């Protein structure tokens, strides 16, 4: 097991975002505005879904890591802090997923 967290990854992304785009893949993604990391997130999500359907556990682990990385880069591009997302997830755990989804349809 690892002690590496999404918060650790978020901090690493913040550090790498400050580098010149020719020296950091993260900075290069962010230099493209939200569209570039959004496109990569979509690609990686599809690859993760395919790996899951094919039952390729190792590939799913790899692609899931790519999804989480690209999601955090996209959040940074959109000006959304990881704690905001975590707070939303925590808020949603106060009720069942079925009830929470039903409540969202009425707003």
C-alpha cells in the first residue's frame, strides 16, 4: 500500500504547472487552456473503460492513474481546487446515491 494521495498529486501538479511548458508536460497541458486537458481526460477515460470491459486489470490501473492525473490538471485549468470537489463528495455521502441523484433532477 502507498501513502501517496490525491492531495499529493495535486501539489505535484501545482509545482509542475509553474515550470516552463517546454520543460513540463503539466505546464504544456495547462498552456493549452482547459480544452487541452479536457481532451486528454476524455481520451484516458475511454481507455480506462475499454481496459475494464476487456478485463485487463493492469491496464485499468494504468489508465485510472492517467484519468486521475488529467482530471486534476483539468480542475486546475478550470480554477477548481481539489478540496472543493472533496467537499462536494463528502456532502453527497449524507444520503444514498439514488436519493442524491433524484434531488439533482429537481434543481
